């Protein structure tokens, strides 16, 4: 049996705000890649902490809470235009092209890519709002990396809090991930988008079949 040890200063522990040994003994914030450079997430994105009071927003706006994002897929789960009366607390501002990463219970893998009709709006402060640097990382590629098994396993170990576990934005941005050239990322994104399209088509087919099943049963009672 091999026992790994590492010397950690008290100041480092205090600064990190975490005293669990497993977070410091292993170099768990680094992945290995023989093909691509490893870069900290903080090097390829800009975190936005812009926030506002919903009462200061005129008219209706899109609001995204954790409940509005489907786990793993990141699909829209009921995002709607709302008024300030529906959102009571101060919220973060998001814009098209941003990635909203759910820091509360990160093992749920909630990461939303802002695209389509969602040009701008407000979101829960339980999201870390990331603005990918276009010359380094493609948003959809980054979203898939953030919900991958590898990253999720790591952030789950890094989360703090028992009842409401969260990962800090500092820890998230410190994670080093493989970053391929943009040309390679574009190839990956094309495959991801094809898979997304096929999945959405299958979901529509499933819904249609479910309706047909209900119609058959209704005929029995008619």
C-alpha cells in the first residue's frame, strides 16, 4: 500500500478555508494529457460578478435559476420571461455566450450555455458566470468539459458545506483542464451539436409516442 503525504502550511489551509486532508494531499486539481496543454479555467475565462436588484429592471426579463437547467445536458427546463415581482433577491447578470455553472451541489452537473433567444437576463447567485475567451476556448466545448465525469469527480471532492455543498469560484477557476487548439475544438463542437440535435429529435419522438399511448387509453373509456 502506498500512502501519499504532503506538507501544507497552516497559512495555506487558512487561506483555502478547507481543512479536509484529502483536498491537500493529492494533486487533484490537475489532469494529465499527453496531447494538449493544461490551463487553469481562470486563464481561459473571465468570471463576471455583475449583479443587480431585479426591481431596477424595467419590463420583463429572462430569469434562470438552478431549477431551470437540466442536469448534464444543460437543456432549458422552463426558462421564462418574468417581472421583478417574481424575483425577490439580488441576481447576477448574464449575456449571450456566457456559461452559467451551478456551484450549489456541483455533482448535479448544471451548466447552461447562453445562446438563442437568451440575449441577456438575470440568474441566481448560485451560478458562477463565466465568459469564455474566444481566442482560447469555445463556449459549448467548455460547457461539456465542465459537466464531464472527470471535472465533476474533482469538484465534488472540492465542495464545502454539509447540508448545502458548494464549490467556490476560486477553486473552480483553479482547476487545470486540457485545452486543444481551436481547430480541434471546432471539430468536437460539430460532433456535440449533431448529438444534441439527434437527442432533441428523439425526445420529440418520445413525446409523440406518449401522446399516442394516452389516446389509446382514452378510447377505452370513451
